[in-house]
C-alpha cells in the first residue's frame, strides 16, 4: 500500500462530499469530484467559497483552492489516478455494491476505497468483490461537516487488510482529522448509535410534553454538549465519582442508573405524532433559513475548536 496521498477522488457531491472536497484541496491534494447533479460545477465553486474561511480560521492556506479541484465527467475519470477514493453516495447497500464494483475495477490497484456510509458496514456491499479488492475497502465515516468536525470512524470490513486500515488512519491524520478504528462492524457504527440513543429519548420527552424541541436543545447545548466537548461519557462519569472515580459512582448510584435505563421511553411511531413533532421543530427553527442555521452552527463549532486548541496549548 502507498504512504503518500496526492490525488483524491470524491464520488458524490452532496453536503458531505463537498465538505470533503474542500478539506482535501486545502491540504494540498488534487481532487477530482463527480456527481450526476447538473449543477455540479456551481455547487463545488459555492462550497469552496463558503468553506474556505472556516479552514483559514483553522490555520490552513486556502489560496489557490479552486485550482486543485477538477470536475470529472464520471466515476472512471474521477478515479483513474487516485490514491484515495471517498464515496458519498446514497445509503443503500445495493447502490454501494454496484458502485464499489466499479471503483474496484476502475481505480488503481493501490488506491484506498473509503465509504462515508453512516450506517451500512462495508461487508454488506463488498461480498461480490474479489479478495484483493475487498482488502482495500473500509468505512471512513465523518460527522457533518467533515471539514470542521474532526472525528472519522474507521471501520474495516471482514476482508479489509491491515495495511489498508493503517493507511486510512495515516491519511485521515494527515488531513487533520481524528481517526478512531472500531474493532467490530455494527450497523450505525459508534457515533450514530450514541446519537440515535439520545435522539430517541429526546423525541419521547417532546412527545410527552416535558419540553419543547427548542428547550430540549438548550438542555443539551448548555450541559451535556458543553461537557462532552471536553470529556466523553466515561471520563465524565469517572470525574462524577469524585476521588473514588467510576468505581465509587457505580457502587453508589449503579442501581439507580439501572432503574433510570429501564424507564427510558420509546417514542410513538404513529404518523400523527411524527407530524406533530415535525411541526414543533419547524415552529422552533422554521423562521431561519438553512444557510443562516448552518452558518451559526459552523461559527460556534469553530469557536469550540479554537478554544480547545488554546486549552491544549496551555496544558502542554
């Protein structure tokens, strides 16, 4: 496997693909992007202009960014000399199976074949690939938007080679991401399973009339979100146990925690409740446009990242 990554192919130019495109280019890679959307060139130009200031704020040189991005007519053109391929297609196993068969056929034999799949393990769409191709395929699942949120979940499939895993970690590290290798395939991987566990209870609490969507968001952003930006759930619990740590916490409130888990709710699946929830969210946030909301989100995420950088420098 290779150690130098010079050319990246981005397959699929939705929100995630355009964010990857900008990040790859900002780190000096030549990027070829393809998507059947008729406005691809305009979408790429708009994304580069929108995301470049974010990356400049993170200390990257974004001059000449557009000159490193090429529009490819199709998958064959996009991957022909790629060192790494980042796929961002629809979340359908059958679609990915056909696409990765084409990627394995058309991309150079040394190219890493990475999928941004948010829930489908790669073993579900590589069964028909020969071993030498399947050895290069693995999940590289980002969080939106990947040019800002550092985590990438690196999830090897049943036949992924160890070299490919190491190279994926090296690649994502080289572009300033924080890769975490997950030891087993599981639908949804780690991040989305945690997110969905919280989302399920959030929906239940709103359905039960405990809080509104906006109030629930305030609870998260002004408590758990702030805490989890600095320590994860286990370290947070370890600290919550005082000097005795997680052991003290488990011994003293373990039983009450189990009772709490048993009492967590299951949201209604009815269309009526779903429509009521949608209307409540729209009432809370519908007066703002999508660019306004994402712009505010990204400014806050940049501020958090900058603050954490400053804290890390003080500690070192």
